């Protein structure tokens, strides 16, 4: 398992925040600094297979909006299921966009709006 130090995380957060400072006003206003995922959100995703069967984790996908020709990153989370070979596969996703409303998290609790109190990562 890869483990980052808090200083490495801090450095990458600062790099991203510095990038946002140089965006156009419209893109900067759309930028998000963090996304919160609650225990209830995680439980809903892990339990979506139904019954006693729980899924095995969550994968984050990075995406982006293009605003004024500039990339503004966003993030989405999907549940994963571990297969017999030990690989983690996105749960119930095929090669086409699903028509159902399975749990998918992203853009629902971003910062700004749902920010933490000040700490070394966000100040």
C-alpha cells in the first residue's frame, strides 16, 4: 500500500490551490477544493448489491469541466467489487452508460460550501 506523508499531501494541495488562483474568474468560481463523503454515503454505496452481500471499496474517478477554455477538476466515486483474482472492479458497470440510478457520488458536498474548519491542508 502506498502511504503519503502529510507534508506530501500538503504540498500537492498547495500546488492545486496555486493552480486555481491563476484560472479565469469564471473557472475560479467553479473550482472545488475538496469533496466530503459521509458514512451514510459510503454505506449506501457498499450496500447497493443488496442483501448480506457488501461491496469491497470505493474508486475515485477524476473528471473536469472546461470553463473559459480552462480545466476545472471534479471527482466522482463508484463502488467496487473484489473478484476471485483479487482485482477490484467497478460494480455493475459495463461498456455503456447505465440507465438506472445506482449510487454515484460527486459534486454533492464540495468545498466551498461544505468546507472544514481551518487546518494545515485548507488554509
